[in-house]
């Protein structure tokens, strides 16, 4: 940044709160400059850093062809063109709100009801998270977030709002479960630093873990936030990606079963980016049980409305129950199959992943391939994976993981053949370079790691949330605006 620019532009324009100035972007750049293609560039980088659900697009394409009236740019639909084109009410099309509410109910097994009048739209979950944060917290306030967590949170919840994120440390020793103790200790750290905690952000199912929160944990989190009189935000954008037991349980179910808790403190974030695989449509939803938040968020949504053309198309699609039922079932079946292929392929060369049943990725454990248990060694290994194995996977540090050696590998943004090529490359790499570290030396690592972790934690709190640890692999808009 030139000195002059710092003086003439705003703090937001000149700080690096977007988080793109990081070595982690090298992975995206490596992919963008050398993208794999089966015939034109078979040695290129395979993109496994993109949490996109592309496995069931044939079903959507078939529906589009069978429903030309849903699109206002077809002969069958053009009669609606004018009405849709001039509609601009920030409440959104009534049919759209109704269709989204019904879809959210269906994904939750029709065990809960959603009021269409509380559906507030925004530009993807990205916009929804930011709008909600603007409603709940002031600059300098903080939200607690169990780590590892989605790197985009650092941008979406903090960059323009001035809010901080404080990680709730979770560990592999209990499969990264959120405990009351971890929540209390993050809360205490904030208090000791004179930071006001305004809420807890959960991501269920989790990106990057691919696990769902059980009823006990959800209830514990709800009790925690209720006792502290802070907000509970649940990002449930992966709710329909669950492909095996245990089932997804929404915070809406827990709220319904607990009439005594303060409903005004509970908010759900939703989006069609993952469940339907439409990140390009930018359909994000804020569902708050709080009237004031709902009203304010709706007014703020003027800044990031979903276009009425998209609302119109999506309303028709989601109200087609036969299609929706088929899509949800088939998509989860295909995700489960793909997850199985990746997990088995990794297991063949001794690589374990965290046991998971949702999401579009595996949380891969490469601790045995680190030269030592540090984040520097994780970075070193990651560079080898990008530059030599030619796979863009995402290192755990970018998810604020507390332990080095974990990597997120996305599996639903490519076809079967590309997945096979990726697995072959992993096999070759492990067979040539893999060295399983003796249990004894691993024990030694563990004690080193504990020291390393406590320093890291202190550093993070001192530096403020978006500078807490190495940045996310979020692509620069100059590279690619997707994760
Ligand atoms: C947990 C989580 N929340 C929010 C988002 C942002 O989603 P959207 O594309 O709807 O803005 C993502 C995208 O990867 C995500 O993984």
C-alpha cells in the first residue's frame, strides 16, 4: 500500500481485513495459472480447495429443461418478464419466501416450522453473516467461534463490521467436539482482555470437519449463550449434505423443545450455495427469532438483495416437491459415495480422515507426514502438495486449527475421473515419500506441541481476530472469489 493511498482512502479500503495477502493464496494462484485438464493439461493442479457441490447438476439441468415457464427469458415464461423485472420490494417475492421456508423445513425432516415472514434474504451466506453481525454487535465486540472454522468468517464477520472473532479451541483428542470448558475458557479470555462477547457462532454441519453437532452439544451451547445473555448464531448451510447417520439436527428443533430459553437470542444462517450447489445465485437467508433483528436485517438487505429473476426461478424449483425430494435424496447418496471413494482411497496408503457424515470435503490427517509438529512444517508439506503433487488442498492453519497436520480436501467439485487422478497422485506421493513416524517420537512431538499451542493462543488474542493465525486460502477477487 502506498503511503499516499493510506492517507486518502478509508481504513477499510487500506487494511488487509479481507485476508487475501497471504501465502495461502499461492495455492489458488498455482491452480489458476496451471489448472488441470484431462487432455489439455494432464499434469496441471487439481482443485481440491473448493467446497462446491457439483455432483447432481444433471438433475437440475433436467428440471430446467422440463420447466421453461420458470425462466422469464423463454417463450413460455416471458409473459412474467415485466412483473418480475420491476419488482423491487426488500421483502422479496412472497412465493420465494414461502418456497425457501418449506425447503428449510423439508431438509430438517419437517420436524420444525419456519415462518415465511421471517425469511430475510441476502447475497449468499456471506452477506447474511455480515448483515446479522451488523445487527448484533458493535465494532470491538467479539463472537466466539469453535475452531477449526471456515476461513471466510474472518472476512465476512469482521472486515467491515469491526467485530472480532475469538476461537473456541477444539482438539483431535475428542474429535474436535465443542465442550463447555472450551466455551468458558474462550469467554474468560475475552473478558480478561476487556472484550465484550456478543455471541457464539456455530457451523452445523461443520466446514471443515464434515461432522454434525449432536443434541447434547447443541443444548449445551444454547444453555451457555442463554446463561451469558449472548446470541447464538447457527450457520446451517450444509444441512442437506448429510449422507449418513447421525441425522442433522437443526438449532430450530432445540429451540422448539426449549420454550423457556430466550428465543430473541437465536438466529439461523442459511444459503443455497452448498445444499443445492448454487453459489453463483447468491441466495443467502437470515432467519432470526428476534423481531427487531428481522426488521433491521430486512432493511439492511436492500444492500444485497437476491435478484427477482433468481427468486422467481428458485421459487418454482423449490415448490416442485417431487423434484426437491428426488434431489435431496440423490444428492446425499452421491455425496456419500464420493466421500467413500476418497476415504477408502486415502486409507489404502494409510491416510486417515476424521470420521464424518456431511459436507463436501474430508478433514485429512497428515500429521504422520510432517517433519515436526509445527505449523511451519505443515506449510512446508502443503507447498510440496501444491507444487509437486499438484493438488490444491487447504491447510488446517487457515481454518485456525489448533494442531498442525490437518488438511481439508474437497471431493464434490470434480468428476469421477479427476478424483481418480487425484487419488493416484496421492498414492504415488505417499509411496515415494511417506514415512510413518514412530509412536515414541510422536509422544515427544506432543509435548512440544502443547508449548507451541499456548504461545499461539496468546498471540492470537493479542493480535485481534483476523490476524489470529495464518490467513485463509480465500481467493483474491483477482484470483477467484470462491471457497
Ligand atoms: C460455513 C460456511 N459459511 C458460509 C459460506 C459462504 O457461503 P455463500 O456462498 O452462500 O456466501 C461458506 C462457503 O464456503 C461456508 O463454508
